[in-house]
C-alpha cells in the first residue's frame, strides 16, 4: 500500500509550480524544526507559495491539534484531535538516570497509532473504548512534532500509546521512515521502540526491513488458554507461533527483544506463571541471551477495566523466580498513574463501548 504524506504532496506542488528545489528544504525546516504552526508564518517563502500550500494542505502545518493536557510528576499527557474529529493521547515521560555517577534526564515520547483499538485486551482502557480509526502516517509523526514545536523534544520514541501499531502497519512504518529519514527527523532507529500483541506478518516485516528498531512483544500470560481470555488475538496468533517469529528476528538482527508482562493480581502473578515465563524465555540460547522481560505493575487508573494491582510480595516472588533462572528482567518504574498516563490507561475522553445484549 502506497502512503502519500504531507511531504509527498509538497514535492508534487513544488514540481507542478516549477519552484526551485531549495524551497523544499525551507518548507521541510519549517515543518520539522521551526516553532511555527502555519504555512503562512514561513517568513522566507514568497506569498504565492504560502497561498498554494494553504490551499493544497490547509494553513495548519500539523494534522493534529491540542484539546487538553495534564502534567504529572514525571508524565505530561496531551489529548490531541485529528482533523476528522478523532481523539488520541500522547505521553511524554521523564526518566532520571544515573550513568557512571552522572545524573541524566531522559525524555521518552509514547505515541499512538490508532484512535481506540479493535483488539479488546481486557486489562487495557484503550481496548475498552473500541476501535475508532487508523491514524495516517502524518498523524502519527505529528504527535512527535507537536512536542518538538512546543520545546519538548524526545530522546526516544515508543509506539506504545493507543492502538496496535502492526494492525496499522503501512502508516506506522511510513511514519517510522519519516522519523529516521535524513530529510525527516533524522533519528537513529535504535531510539525507536515498537510494541505489538504479536501480529506475526508485521513482526516478519520488521525483521526484514526494520531490524534496528527495538521490538517488544506484549505477552502478559505464558499460557495460551489464559492469554486468549485476556487477549483474544491469541486465538489468531498463539504464543508459540509468535515466539517462532521472534526467534527469527533474534537470529537475523542479533539484538535485544523485550517481553512486556503486566502483572495482574491473582490472574497472572503466581509462581506457576513465573516459572512458565522463564521456560519460554530460556527455550533457546538466543532467547536466554537476548530476551529481556519488562515487568509492569497493573495500573487501575480510570476504572475502565476490572483488575487490581499485584501486592509487593507477589511481585518480589515473581522477580525472584526470574532471577533464579538468570532471566534478564526489569520492573518498570511506576509513574504516570496520577494523570491516567501509565501503561494501559489511555482512553482519551471516550466512554467504554457497550456489550451487545
């Protein structure tokens, strides 16, 4: 599927109007670097070109606009709206790191690829509101540009906001192209991370064409039957088949893949689950060497889902089992919950969809 982006349309406009090539660079800089929001504000363009840009694309440079924002201790959440009236949420996370005795601040931007989500994972607020639309490549990219234009750049981008990135693969991957392109944001692919529930054709595409991007598999339960109740997508893509695709990814690209695991009280936080997770993560030498488990405490937040946070004792026991089997793992920092900006809490202002009957 061919995706036509804003830059593609601008190139066509410049070619049709016989404008000199340097005009494209001026417009590109205005889009990606300058703190302006309208084409009419680009001071070094002739009036006739600004008028043509506004006529062809609209005067607003970005395809999303801010509706509301919330700022917490280490999270800044913005509710954005697309031109056709669909809502998405984007979160800028602030991490305080210490490397070689030096304190550093790292900003990561969690962006959405869909408004809502069709996959219906029971623990996820986005799944509770249902599917609204696939975002375009520009709408995905413009979440990043919104923060850049408001003096809030990001050190890394994570495709873990609303929606399943690989259920909207063409637009998601085209947005990635724009982020890593020299005439785009010129970001290193290593600064991008994409999380999937296990859409195998998409994983295979990443393995083939985007191997340098960090891949995360949202596992959340090591047993197919139990996982299918939480995540119906398991019926289409069972765990073992997803892991076979990940094995190929590890073999071809030889760098770390993450397994995301949200701990739900009395659902998937038992020692039985921990042992099964270790068996999965150490089934091959490549997995033991390159897989990294990200443990995440469930965030109840906005009450769109019925689950509870695990006890500290259960989390510690779960971690102890992973440690005993030498499984690389991290317990993710717990922040963003104060503004419903943590993992699984993004729902914009939509209400939960009603069950039939």
